[in-house]
C-alpha cells in the first residue's frame, strides 16, 4: 500500500525522506511526492517511481529540516501528477499525505464545494486537507482542526499534516493504516513501517487507532486521541538491522528471500523445539492452553499467500488434533454473518500484521467472544497488538511483494502449534511427536539441497516464458502448494495460472489441456501417489507438458515428465515446506526471462491496508 515518511529535527530532511521512500518501494506504488517546510511550504510530486521524483526535484530549493514524503498506490483517482501526494489545501498553507480510504469523501466534498472550496484532484485525500483548512479558518489550532476533521471522517487513514503557519510542528494520525514514530535525539521520524527509520533510531512508538502524534521541535513526543484525551504509548526497541533491508548481492529481493529460507525456517522453530525433553515450547500456547484444549473448533483467517499457509495448517491441525478447522478468506469472513461461539478459536495469519480485512475479521470474532491467536512477522504490528496471544514467525523483513519465506515460516509455526497442542491433548504419541520434530529440524538442510538445483530450474524455466496459461495440481497436503505455486506465477510473470486438487482436473480443467498447456504436478511418494500418477497419465494422454515435483529416486513420474525437480523425502505433512521451493524458483526465473519487475509487480502492494 502507500508509503509514508516524515522528519523533523536538526538534519537535512530531503536525504532522509528520499532514502525512506526507496526503502518503501516494495509496498507498491504509481506516483511519489515530497513536501518540505522552510521559508515556505513546497510540494513536488510526479507520476512514476522514486527515481522520477529525484529527477524532477533536481535544482529545486530543498534545504529544510522538516518535511514529509509519500508513495501512492491509487485508490480514488487515476495515477498521475495531479493525484499524487502530498495535497495542498486551497490556500496552499496546509499539505497532507495519506494512506487509506476516506469512505465518506463524496459527502464531505459536496459540503466543502458549497462553502467555496475548489478541488484540483480526484482523490479522497484532498477532501481531508480541505476539511482541515475549513476548520482551521475558524481560528483554532492545527491540532484542533485535525481532530475535528478526523471526527467527521469515516474510513481508514494514516496521515501527516504540515502547516506553513506552524513551522516547528508536524501532526500525524492513524486509524486502520499503520504509522510508526521514531524517536531520536531532538528529532522525530515517521514511516509506514520501520524500514526507513532503522538507521537513525531503534526507539519507536506504534500509534494506535484514532491516536494523533504531536511532533514539536524541541519538545518530547505527545500523543492524544481525536477526542483530545492524552495517552502515554510504550516505546519499543526495533530488532531490525540494515543488512536485512538490502539485496546482499542478489539481483532481486525475491531471490534473496527464497534463498534465505533455510535460515528463516530454522529461526521459526529455534528455541521452540526441545528435542532433549520431547516438547514444543510456545508461550502463547502454554499461557492459554485451556482455550485450545476446550475449543469447539478452530477458524483460521488470512488473505493471499497466508491463506494458503492456513490451508496447509488445516490439514495438519485436523490430523494431529482431531478437531474441526475452517479456513476463511478474511475479506469474506468479515462481511457475511458467521456463526461464532465463545469457545471458538480464531487464528489470524498475516505477514505484515496490518492486513485490513484480517484485522476486521479479528474485531468481528472478538465481538462474539472468540479467543484470538495471531501469527505474523512484524513485531509491534496491528494484528500483534489486537490479538489475545500469538507467535511471531521471525522470518525477518520480506521486501519482495510476492511472499516466499513468509509462507514457509507460517507453515512452520502452524506445525509447531499443532504439535504442541496435540501433545497436551494426548492425540499424538510421544514416539510420533519425536519423529515429526526431528523431521522438522532436518527441513532447513533439505531446503538447501533444493536451492542447489536452482540452475537446473532456471534452465528449464526458459521453455515456459511464452506460455499464456498454466495448471497446478496437488492432492492432500499438496493441494495448497498447487494454489500457492499458481499464485506466484500470476503475481510476478503475469501468466494466467490456476491451482486445483488433482482429482478435480476431470471436473472441468481437463478441457484446457493440450500441447500448449504446461501442467505442474506436486507428486511426492507420500499420500495419494497412485492417484496422482493416474492424473498425470491423463495429462500426458492429452499431450499436456508436464513439470513434476517428485521425491528423490522416483522413476515412474520422472519418465512421464517433460521437466522435473527432485525433493528429499520427509514426513508427509512437511512436504509443503519443500515442494513450494522449486515452484517459487520457477516463477521467479520465468518472470526474469519475461523481463518483469519481480520485486514490484504491476498493480500489487505488499501490504493491503485498505479494502
């Protein structure tokens, strides 16, 4: 989604702002802009990447120690120079940047037009800055004007406001969209996430919904609500480091993150697997064990790749816990009328911890008395703060828009949860528990073995550069892997792809298969192997081109395949952690051969913080 950066302090603001925008490029955007406050309030903005903004401001008077910057992902109004942020008020004495959606902007705009305001853009954001000016014209302070405006606003927002008449003051507020305040020595930083802040300070405050940060030069941070109640937020210490935000010699962040998975999977179970005493230690489970032991059912909710991780989790939980599990798209869950009980558990999964629909699902389930458990990657994120308990995946920053290491980390954490609860519930023997735990600790080394085949995968991927459609098939634990593999190909190469349970191929998709249609089949030697082989033979009978993911030593499927990747043998429930790796690499290399922007695919945002 949109990216926000702000600075007030003794340093030159422009270098901090422009570097911050580059750190936020992964969020996805179509235009960029900057506002600086020196002797005047100046706004520079244009359609395109941050590099286009850099070129545009060359030679402009940028000396200032206070400013804000923005990358926009279009919601209201097409991507162009005029709709880019920041937006001036009518008098050009105020400027605002905004992430989110003002749902009642049309009604507000109509009233402002009747009051004599004119508009330059088609955005909802300009309505907000005009509304703030409308209130400020009555002679009240900037803070009071912002409070009044936000009290009339319906929707989601993270905003920063500058006023030409308040040269030592910056106002920021949030509701539903993330905003982080960095606290330095006599200086403040603002950002949508911690990545632009980390090299300047590790002390941050995460604003809560309807909180306003008052950043006054020479004073301490003050936070109030839009109802003017002062709050005293906790200062958190960031655990990020700069190297995690750089490519480290890889051509793309996505490739780096694929190759990080031996480490990120290991970090996901580090300290949690206790082989010496045959236990899984997870504080969120231990502290709320009764909730899990007495749950009527478990509902998992997520979006995108995280939803696929939940599907794998459903198979694992039902096998190990013998309790019904439902997996819900959070965007659908929030708008229907689900039947919820106070002994239900909702597990909400999100890489960013800021997904708007997943947050809404959490609030809905909470209102029905359900216990909420969060799984996310970003410490201090909204979901981490909104849930009753939870676990971090410890995958580190994921910059590539197409999620890779987050998926395997989420599956790892879900597996650990199921094992921990099953042991306490008595639905798994101690011997079987140890077998799975040992197998899980072996996964990082086995992922490395697959990554060592990257050149082979790169080589055969070139044959599928110009395909227009692809079909991905899997059964059991590997059906979600098929969905995830198809999503990766769609996201970054723009090739239409669909994932199906292998047996469903005969219920429609088989009509598409011909010699132009590549079919990717996850066919390990566990589970329903004979059934999958039968499906493969049906593909070959129709001249389909077969790419298979097979267990090392397999002969039958190898001989039927046009191309194949062997993966090491492991427990059936852990196969998704291995089988997804070659699919990530294949999607990546096809996208590179097609000269696509791998890290920033068109129209996509890393974190969907608005509907």
